[in-house]
C-alpha cells in the first residue's frame, strides 16, 4: 500500500508489496526492495539502496549528504541490507569520496535516534541501541552489540561478536568476542553468553578466554600478549581471527583491566 499523501519521485524504484505511509518523501535515485514497510514522515534522499523486508519507522532520514566539509557533492550511496529494522528518527548518511558508500548489513536493529555517519560499514546481525552514534569511517563486524548512548571516534573498528556497555566512549579498536565497559573503555571479559547463543562450542569459548587471558591479564604489553597467544594458545580459526585483528589495528586496541 502506498499512501496518496506520500511524495515519491517517478524515478525511484519501488519493489513489490512495499508499504509507504503518509507524508513520507522519497527522492530520485532510490531503490527499495520487496516487502519493505516505510512508516509516515520518513525522508529517503538520492543514493539510498534499501533491501527487502525492512521496516523504517517515523522520522528516519536515509542517505542525507554527509556532515563532512571534505564532501563536494560527489556521487555516493547509503546501502541497507535485507530484514533490517530502523526505528524512530534514525539518521544514516551517504558516503564520501573515501569509501563511496555507507553500508548497513542484513538483519540489523537500529533503535531510536541512532546516527550512522558517512563511510561507516556495519555488518550483519548488529544491534545499536538508542542514542548511539557512529562517527565517520567506523567498521562494525558481524554480531556487534552497542548498548545505549555509545559514542565512537572516527576510523574505529569493532570486532565480530563484541558487546559494548551503555554510555561507553570508544577511542580505540575493540577486538572480536569481547565485552568492553568503563571509562576509559577497557576489556571486561569474553562475551561468552553471546557466543554460546550463536552456536560457539565450549571449546571455542575456551580458546577465546585463553587468548585474552594472555593478552590482557598475564602480560603487561600488547606485543608480549600477542607473542604469548601465538605460542601458548591452541591453533584455530578463532585464534587466527584475534591475532589478525590485533596486528592490523594501526590505531591500537582497548586496554585490559587496571
């Protein structure tokens, strides 16, 4: 159902069984997948690519130009995967000349007033709770959960299956599989509950625990912790993922408990 009170550009591509409610505005160069439901008072600007079976709630703004003074009108997009829920007053901005696009994956939940800035890459199955804001060029891997009122610096990377406590300020990269909290943000343990819910075995969780024990508890520098993981922890894809993340974190990673 498309309301007669919605304003839709003739060049927008609207899929089958799409609902668009009253007072929503959809500009040219927009693609909306089958089965998506767009509530009232939503604004979707040029460059939006929205997948199938998404839900977009009132007040959201998708694909607005970035809040970046280096942006000079170059062609960029904001791309959202399938089955993603975008709650009230979420803002997702287009990319800049750097990444060319901002992306949100499949099966994500963006709660009210979340902001995703230019050139961010949000993976699949991520949850961003109310009032969380991502600065430009952030990368969130799959299954990241950010509780409410989390804020990030630019160019931050957050590893898969990590959980960040509400009100946190993220200034360093957060490696995969961890819980992080406090100010300044520090390692608060392994996200064991989340991992087991997603099918990780007890053996998998033990590898994660062994790796981060070496990194954050038994050794006093990151380089010593990495060396200990390489020599002391059982070889596995999980170990490789942790080591690769740390070695490729040019901006550094969060610290262990004080």
